[in-house]
C-alpha cells in the first residue's frame, strides 16, 4: 500500500488487529521495512503493526535524491494522517531513531510511547560529516555493493559473522536493492539533521532504549546519555549484538520490546 508525502509515493504495510494499540516501526539507513520482519512476526498477534519504507529506500520512490531531514518526519506524520491515527507508539532504529526523536520534538501529541534502538540524539560531528562525504564518493565511484561491504563490517558485531551470517546476508541484499541516489541523498540528509538533545528532558511518555553491547556506530554510551536525559526512560543493553540489535539478538530484543509494550496495554 502507498501514501503520498512531499511529492513521493511511499510504501507501507500493516499487520494485526486494526483496533489494537498501533506500533509504527521506522527502519534504519540504508535498509527497508524488511529489517523489521522478526519483530512484525511477534507484534502482529497483539498490536496494529505498521512498517514503511523511508523515502529513497525499499519500495518507496527515490525522486530527485534531495531529502531535507525534516521530510522524513513529515512522512511519519503523513502516514499517521493517511491511516487516520491520532496517536501511536513509535519505534525507530538508528536513523529511524533520529526521525522518531525529531518527530517527538515537533509533534509530541502524536505519540504515546517510544522505543529508541541503537540511536543517538546528537547531530553529526564534523568527523561524521566528513565520513558521509567520503561515503557519497565511494557510492558514486565504486557503487553500492562496495559501500555495503564496508557498512556491514562496521554495523555487525564480530561474533555475528560466525553465528548470524543469515542476518548479514539479509541486510546485504536489502542494502544492495537500494539505489545510489537514494543512499547518497539520505547520507547528506542525515549530515544536515538537527540535534534533539535539548528537548529530551521534555519527553513525558514511556520510553524504552535498547542498544547492542557491541554497537560501534551508536554505542552504549550514546544510549546511556539518552537514558540520563529522558525522564523515567528504561535502558536495555542487548548482549552479543552490534548496531542491528533487532537481528543479531532477536530473542532478547523481542523480549524487552514485548515486555515494554505490555506495560502500555496493562
Ligand atoms: C543507521 O543504521 O540508520 C545508520 O547507521 C545511522 C547513521 O549512519 O548515522
């Protein structure tokens, strides 16, 4: 199914009972909504589970590759409006968390709880911006597959290369299915995002933070900083997981996800 936001047709899916608590899952970069498969499986029995492809990713349109970061937030609100949902639980991983945090800052009234996975509130440092510029160069000169291999090395915990090669192959295919324009456009968009740290102490909703203990992209220290600033937030460190904690240790990730959500329905 599709909805339109800022001129692009964006693709989404819904599973589960329509009258249940809605849970909207926002994927990370440069993936697609497919990355949430192991969560959709366990959520759909009890929750109205909504996944979508961020602009420039998956089955959503790529357009001209110019994506102001604010538009990713506008896309979330456009989807809620399209579904006639006044409020939802939001769950975002990494870039999905950047989008969720900015959406919480701009539209706090649209969210009843938040799950922030392998993410941070700080904007890019100068060093991070320079790395994004280099990544755009790699994609243009060498292609997405070369970029993808380097990304996989930094995203997954070393142990996942032995124990969880299926998840690595799954993510490799997802990345390689995206276009150079969509990936480069999103890199530049993330480099231009705002810092949401200052608004964290104004979040007054239940928040669960999760992070892989071996995440080097958005490390546990970033998650601890979030927990320190968000009133009442709960932090779970997922063992034996890197940046893709939902795939690298699905059992623990899903356990904490479901336990947190059950406190909302109680
Ligand atoms: C992601 O997984 O969304 C990205 O690694 C985030 C980033 O590059 O900052």
